[in-house]
């Protein structure tokens, strides 16, 4: 795959790196974790031949429901507060990860709205 196509696809809200899925899985449980684990087993986007990253940089296309994604965002929000209370300012910031999930959620909502209008 060429770099332009790879960048375009991998920056789409529906695509997440394996690292992001693993990081998210650490903060969710039950069926949410199971769904992320299933996503993590799929075939990643083909990398350009000169791509230097390892498996953690694999890019995977997700196909989750709005409700599932909302639950993930809620769980990450709770985890971020808990981490801040437990670890103070030394805690890892989940803000960028949460923003990615919120963008995916919005993308899903907009897709459903467009389908309703056009359908």
C-alpha cells in the first residue's frame, strides 16, 4: 500500500492502532473487553513496504456500535478520574485516547444520521 492511502485510512475515525486497543482494554471489562479483543485479532491494514513500526503500530478497522463506543468513552473517563485520584499528576493522561474514541463515536452518529436522511 502506498503512504498516501495508508495515511488517509489510518487517520479515519474508524481505525485504531493495536496499541490504542490494548491501552483501552486495560480500562474496560466484560463484553467491552471481549469486543476489543475480537477487533485486535483481525487482519491489520497493510503497511507500506518501508513502514518501520512493529505490531503495536498495526492499524485495525473497527466496526462497533455507538452504544459500545459510548460505554468505552464512559469507562475511560472513569479510569482517568480514578488514576488522577490515585496517582496525582504523575498518572498517564488518557485524554488523547478518549478524544479518539469520541471522534469515532461522532463519526458513527453522523453516519447513522446520513443513512436516515438518505434512506
